[in-house]
């Protein structure tokens, strides 16, 4: 009898967990969806390129909320940028994505780019054990050519606070001026400032990067790349500071991959958001807290 009761309890627990997972995705108005885990909520806008337009702990937002083009939320592009230059490819960045909720995950399917032949898929879910939001990006080669490509996530945060990651050096990116990084505590730190020019750096990181301001620590973890793996003239980690005191992009890229017609490549990024009461400055304590979360 005891065995039967335990079996029933285990089955009930499994059912409840599945029900909880299935209810994390909520449809909102205007093609938006929210995914919540505890006090943290992510909002995705399917009508604006499948962008993540909000990531917040209670009412504490960490993504840029400006409404100028290419200045808000978090988006996804293909790398290298030299293939498409500017502006971003509409099918990846601004055109609507089709949405479907499957087994508690939000699955977005983009439109095929007629110019490049790629289609982008995004899958959003959570990992309660790791307290993480898990995003898997897939690039599908629907062209009739063998092509080389890398995945690239671009997240825009307000210009304020500090950005940091593990790296020995940073180099100028896209022929722009560099950013005033400080190297201490075995990490690279950028205390946000403003300038009259756009600035960007490239770095070979260690599979994670962090942004900290106003008591909120926002972290992303991703596969660590070897120096030979990024796309030409690109990097595992890139930080871009827009002119003035507007917004900063914290960016990471995956490996440069060859895709034959019909092939695809997937890449997963994990997001974390936690309250933190440490000073907004380089410190051993702040680095330790970040490493404890993303490892």
C-alpha cells in the first residue's frame, strides 16, 4: 500500500510540474507573449521580429525601452555583418514571426530571407532548476547554396551601470573607437560613460557576460568559443556603446558554421536576472556572484 501511495504522489508531482511548465507562457495583446519564472518575466513581441522587448524582476526592467529603431530590446542576426552590412535583414529583425506554444515552450518561426535564403527559428523556455530562461536560435539554410554563417544575439540595455566578463584584452570592433575597459580581478570591466561617437569592442571571452545596475544583475551564458571559431572580423563577445548616453549593446556570437542546402545549426543562450546589493563597480564579490550563477 505504501508503494502505491508513493507512486501516486510521484505521478501527481510530475503532473503538477508539467502543468506549471505549460502555464509559464501567456499570450498577451498585439502578438506579444510573456514567460514567467518566479519574480522574473520575459516578454517577446512576435510582430517586431520576435524580439525580447522586456526582461524584468518584478518592476525592475533591464532592457532598453526606447522606441527608436534598433535601440530597444534584444534581437538576433546572422554573422558576419559584412555579408549584409546595414540595415539589419528585415526577416530576422523586424518582420513578424509565426508563434506556437508547444509543451510549455514558445516557438517562433521567421520568414525566409529571399536575399540570403536563411530562415530563423527561436524557442523560448525556462529551466527552474537553474533559475534560467533558455533561448535556442536555429538558422536554417533554405537556399540552394552551401553557405557559412554564425549566430549572433544583440541585447540593448540602458547606458548606466557596468558591463563585465572574463577576458585578457579587448580590441576595437568594426573600425570604431574602443571603450575604456579596466582589467582587474581577472576580468574586463566597462563602467558606462558617454561620448560623441559610436564605439565598439571585440573580445575572446569565457562563455558569459554580465550587466549590473540599480540592484539588478543580468547575465547571459553561451558556448565558449576558441579564437578560431568566430566569423571573420567578428568575436565571441562584442560591446557597442551608442553615441551619447542612450543605450549599450551586450552581444555574443556562436561558431562560424558551414551549412549545405537544407541543413541547420542551433545555438543556445541562457539568461539570468537576480537582485544584488553590491556596489556598481569592479569587485571580487561581484565577479564571484556572477560566476556562481552562470557556471
